C-alpha cells in the first residue's frame, strides 16, 4: 500500500510540474521538495492532503455532485498557521476548481494581503483556504443539512491534517457548521474567539456579504486585527 501511495504521490508530483510548466500555478495543495532531512516536507501534511483528495475521488456522496463541474477541495500551504473556511464554491470556483476566485475571493485575497505578523505581510499562498461543502450548490443557494453532513468530515480532516494555529470562518454557514451550533448568529459571534478542537476560531462576515454591505468592512478588518494580534502573541 505504501508503495502504491508513493507511486500516486510521484504521479501527482509530475502532474504538478506539468501544470507549472504550463503556467498553472495554483494546485489544491503544495507539494514539498523532498530532501533527505525532511522526507515529508511539511511533516507529511502535503501527502496526507493528497491522500484525502484521492479518497474524495469523483464524489457522488450527495446531490450536489449532479450539478457540479469541479470539486473544490481547497488550496494553500499544508502547514499554514492560518486557515480560512467559507461555505461552498460559487460559479467561478466551480469552473476553476479553486476556492474563492470570484469577486468575493478577490476581496478575501485583499484582506489576507493587508494582514501581517510583525513586519511580514501575508500572501494568499501563506494560508489555507477551503469550504464546508466542496461542490457548488445550485443557484448559489445555502448548502442543505444532508449535503453538509456528507461533506463535513472532509473539512474536519483538512483541519486535522493542517493543524492551523487559528481558523477564520467566513459567514454564518461556516461558523454554525464548524462549531455545531445551528443557532449562533454571525452578527453576535463575529469579533469573538471560539474554539474548535483546541484551535481558536474567529468568525467574521462572508466577503460576499461585505460586497453588498461595504460599510461593514471595517468590522471584518477589526476581526482580522484580533487574529493578527493573537498569532503574534499579543492577545
Ligand atoms: N463563497 C464561498 O463560501 N466559498 C468560495 O469558495 C467562494 C465563494
């Protein structure tokens, strides 16, 4: 089995190199440079994500599979300190197979790039970004309970593998699902730290909400500042 995993890993690695040669930079995971001293790059987390992705396969576990073009697994550093979790892919994400690449994604990227720890500015590639459900709900409706139930194991495994120091949930669905608190309100929760499996969770507004309500952007910026403060050990 280990041998087969190594083969799969090598195949994915080759595919990654072909993609990069074609100018496709963003893969749903970051493959480490293997060296003698660090055989797994980021402690085997990249390989674990690859294994999880192959376990998901051509998923038909829920009805969202019928209308999707691509499964949007997630992307970023397997050893990210900070993880952002959204609700589910929209149209652009479904087409590209990558999370937060549409208009809301552009706003999220802007937020990430404004964030810094000490004098180091964050880049989108420093964090990990994923969603609660991996397939686009039709007409961008909220994912339904059975769809979330079929998919939630995957985001839980992604968190377990990445072990981020902090999670930012984007919007109501990600917050309620992760904390298993269907009654919690985003307006009351945002700006306050919660916990998931020992990891601090900062809920904030979904970027799509902020596009509709730009006057609330400063609230999300203040939530981001709390995250930066805690990651820098100042809070
Ligand atoms: N909204 C989400 O919740 N996730 C995405 O990936 C894009 C838009």
